[in-house]
C-alpha cells in the first residue's frame, strides 16, 4: 500500500490552510490556530482511494525537526504534501530540498502562491526538488496527483489548478479558473487523523472545528486572493450537509465549538436562515456554539438575531477602513455607515463581534488612518485586529504597488506585520506601523474596555485568564517592534 504524509512543518505558527490571509498567528493580537482542514480534506480523499495516510501539524504541536525526521524514517512515505505560505516559502523550500535528497518521496506543495503564477515569480524559487504544486483547492487535486504519481493512473492534465514537472525540468500548467462544483459529495476532513485539541476557541480553550460552508466570493477587494483562487461565484454546501458534519464532530470527536469558514457567511440570508433553523430543530441545539465571518453588505439585523439564537457566540466583520474614500479605492463595496450599522445591530442583539481592519494602502494619508481609529472607537467591537496591506502576487494591489514604486522588496517572505511595501504614497512603513501600534493600544488599554471584559467573565475565571494572556501577548509584540 502506498503511503502519504501530509504536514505543516515545524516553526512559527501560520494559518497555512488559509489561502486568503495566511495569518502570522505568533505575532497577531488575539487569534488562535484554526484546524488544518486542507490536510484533513486531502487525507479523507486519499483514504477513500486506499492510501495509507499520516497527518501531522508539527508547527501547532510545537515539535521540532527531530520529530519530523523520525516520522519520515519510520513511516517511509512515498508521497508528501506540505502546505506553504507566501511568508515562509524560502524556508519551506529549504526543508523540502533536504527531505527530497534524504528520503526521495514524490513532493507536492500546496499554496495560493501557485495559483496560475507568473513565470518571473517561479524563477525566484528553487523548485528543483518539487514535483507538483497545487494552486487551487486541495480536495479537487490531491487524489488525481497521487493516482498519477504513484499508480500511473489517470491523466495529470485533467487535474484542476496545478503545476507539474515536465521532463525538461520546467513546469506544465493544467486548467486554472475552473472549479469543482459538487461540494456535498466531498468527504468530511479526516478528523480522526487530526489532533483536534490543538485548535481551540481563544476565550475558552475548548476544541473548535473549522467547517467550510461555501467557497468563492463575488467581491472585488483589491488585496484579496479569494476571487482569483476560489472564483467569484459562491458555491454553497447544503445546510443539511453542513449539519451532518457538525453532528459527526459532536458525536464522534466531542467537539461543540465551530468556526464556519466562508468568505462571507451571511451573503445569502435565505441560506443562513435554513442553516440556523436546522440547528435549532436538531439535537445539537443548545449544545453547540459557532462563529462566522460576515460582510456588512448584505446584512440584516434579523439574520444576526437568528444566528445568535442558533448558537453564534461571535461574528467577525472585515470593516477594513473608517474612510469612505479608501473603501472605494480598495473596491470593498461597503461604506462607513454600513460598518457602523452592523456594529450597532450587534450591540442591540447582544452578539459579540470582531472587527478586522487593514491600513497602509497606497492611497492612505495619516488622516485616513485616523478615520479608521475613529470608526474603531465608535463601533466599539469586542476584539480587533489591524494588519498592514500586503500586495500578494495575483492581486490588483500588487499591480498598483508596482506601478507606484511602493515595493521595497518581493512580497515573498513578508507578512501582514512585516510588509514588503515601502509605505504609502504619503507615509513611510515605519509611520504606518506606529499608527497601528497607537490604535491597538488605545483600543485595548481603555479602562472602559478592560472593565467591560472583566464584567463579562466575572464567573468565568478561565476566560478572564485567556483575555489577560492575549493582552500580554499583544503588548509584548507591539513593544518589541
């Protein structure tokens, strides 16, 4: 039986399963690692095909290279798949070169970086030991790659959104900008191979499963990879299928907390209504809780009320900016008034919410960023994160930065807290980072905010201690910069 090892490498913690943001968890303010669903989906597909599969998330387990090499020596995989990020790609390739030379497996890399990439970008990378690269959705690619590479079955050109090595040492591209449509017939992630206790709610430390409810986004945000990688047409799973996965998580794995992964969970109010109604009418009602991402348009107060009734404990909004001018230029398709309306509805419903903001866009002046600070204080979210605009390859933001000579270096190797940009047209990167620091400290260190959080967890000492832990982490990260 052919053996396959799927893994995240040892090192700093990144959301390697997130094509859209690939967040640096170690340097963020209050986020925890999400489940390695890309590996889980790949494992489920391969298990169905009869492969022997091992899955390891070395980074989140906080184990080192010795453990990885021990697994290679004992398991002896025929094929390996590692998820990479734009930030870690150079270190990832060094590791892959070492593993290929020592153990000689078929090497598959998965990451947004490989979605229909420019040849100039590929030329920057040492891909001499890489056999396949998945740029699109793992579950629609890994089975075909494994069958072709290990069994000589199928046509590799029929596998969507990948690159494969040709006899001349270069790479051939298969079809990009086409996506698998039947999400309900995909197996659930192989959580029996995942260490589910590693992926927790930040406030309670309870295990939290990530469940992908939809793929794709119709928006045009200039900084986002999703419309490129997953398409602009939203592909939904049926609410019944989602509930079946939740039920399996609860009954088989003892998981009662869920993160509904979708680029905008609330984009279809009727779908959300059906999903929440199914939960309310199911045996899970009152036993589970969930969180989800949302946009402020479209959004209804009634949707938030129903989500809370079904068990939603927090909703996350990509507010991005407090300036209508900047929102227009980033093509967010929302307004500051809509941001404030969403915040007001959450307060009225009694639903906690997280605000995500991005500063440092090419067109931003200090006054624009101060408008974002004003919005944050007025909206008064429960939690915030502020990242610096990062021009991923393949996004309009990258082209804008190139045209205006705002790239200090290649976007490869940088992240939201160590941007590759020189700054904006009006501010240096150092000035942008100082403004970020000022806003975060001004928000989180307010006596009103601290007293509010203490009051919310007066009977939950563990939650209070976690708030303190994340608060200390935030301050330390800001001070060391």
